[in-house]
C-alpha cells in the first residue's frame, strides 16, 4: 500500500470556494417527505465554532446509497445522498434531506484549528445497534438535532476506520 | 501575542522528537487554534458500512471545464506568476481515482484571499478569485492553470507567515477516503517554520505535500509547471475489475 498524502486544516478562508447554492439541501427545504437535520458545533470551552464545515453521505429513504452526479447543481439532479454545510456565526449547521433507510448519516467534520478531518455518524432516533452517544434527537417540530463537540466533557465519538 | 518564531520552532522541535508521525497531530499546540479544537479521546475503531463505502459521485453536470483555469474567470489577466499544477489522484492501492471531483482555493499573488474574512492589507486582484474545480480523467489526472499564490502573515505568533500553498479538497471511491489538504511549493524556506505544515512530524510524510517543478509542463513564454500526485487512503471495497495501469 502506497503511503497516503497527509491532511491539513481547511483553514479559515474556505467558504467562497466550498460553499455553493443549495449545498445543504439534498432535497428542497420544506418539500414533501423532507426532514431537517441540524445542530451546533462546539469547541472544548463550549463556544460555537463558526468556521467549521460538515459533510454528510447517506442512503435514500429505501436504503439505497445513490451513485449519481449533480450534487453541485442540485436542480433536477434527483437525490444524490451527499451534502455540505458551513457553520454560521453561531456554529450552526443544517441540512434539508430525507431520513435514510440505512439508519445513519455518515459525517465528516472540518474546521480551522482542526488539522485533519474527523469522521463520525449521526443515527436516527430509535436506530438499532447505534453507537452510544451518536443518536439524534427528534425535536417537537420534527427536526432532527445533533450537536458536535470537538472536545470537552460532551466530546463527540469520532471514528478511525481500517485503512485510514 | 508575544510568542516569537524561535519559541514556536522550539515547541515544534520538542514534539517532533517525541512523536514522528505521517498524519498531522490534531493536538499540536504550536498551531494555537488547535488547543480547544482537537478531540482528546481515542477514536472508536469502526468498520465502514453503508454510505461510508461509497463516495459521492460528481460529473460534467457539476463542473465546467473552464473552472480548471483560475486565470480565466474574471475577464482580465490576474497579476502574478502563471503556473500549471497537475498530477494524479490515486487510491491507497495505487489505482487511479477516475472522474472524481477536485476542488482548489488559494490566495492571490500578493497573499490575499478573495474571502471577506481575510483582512490582510495586501491588494485584492479584481481578476482573481483563487477558486477552481475539475474532474479527474480516466487515468486519475487533474490539471489546474493558476497564479502562484503569495505567502501571507497570520496571527498565530509574532511575525508568523504561512508558506505559499494551494488548498485541495479530494474525494475517493469510498466516503472514508475524504481528504482536505494543502500543497506547498519546492524550496519554500517558510515550510520549516510553519506550525500547520510541521504538525506532520515525519519529514518524509510532509515531503508528500510538496510539489516538484516540472519543466515538461512549463510552456514557452507562458507558464511554469508543477507536478503533485495525491494518494488517498485505501478503499474498503472489493474490486472485481483489475487495475489497468
């Protein structure tokens, strides 16, 4: 196996390059069958991280992981199963999507001050065999809420995969 | 903010003596912003499943060919040293990553980003956004035409300067191969002083972030060529098709 190229921080100045219209809308906001997945990213002092970027990859509602292009232009592409959300000044991220048939969102986290990407999962409420601590909460208005803590007493469980 | 470069370099040297590693250390105090942003718990070892085994797919409906030329996007010629950066994206087994998205962004020749958060008092270039995209070809090759970015100061410590670099965002065939990194230029004296680059404590691994000058890509009276190959981590998928190179 060849030695892999190391990662580096996304830095502070990525929004103009990586954000794009509709990046966090895997399906149009408010469309039939859609759900909002959202939350806040916090640092080890409990302060919001306003320069993070979250990406999700997921199956469709029937459990099929889509393998179609069009995520960068969304309109008319169909469900691609991938999205990107840059946190705002309050450290908030959000996606408009569908609840995956396979019961978790695969997640990568990038931020200024974070030297390499982090992997985790966000499970649907009630998912069987969920990793402890990684289950989203259903809010009264139907949205799914999951906060990410880079450090601290509520530090999110991050993953190491084989071969990474 | 009175810490000197000398003190930062001493901190870096101590850590590197203790823990040479090929991946950047997330807990790397010389880069001050890591202090509250690195996880402290050991990562959970997990076998990828479902959506983790399949990277998102991008195609020509996502990216226009013109997006690979960062000198063309604003109607006028940007100021600076025109360059081409090209190379291959390979997976951890040496297979080309085909028809996959590569995103880049960088400062202009004066060391300033076209980002509202960048307040470095160097001039913006009205003809340069420093943002590009392309798809790799069937053999994993990418190519961007651009302007050599300038180094720029930052507030990590007194008289701190980032070496010139281009940010790269990459996808493989698995979601787990996702990579965002920075490409550096050969011979840059700032690399040894930079806490972000030096968080990769194994010099051989850091060398994999440095492009090489590629005279065969340089064009007569037009631009200078650089070659930089990118190797992602290994795929977890079982491939039925053999590699064809």
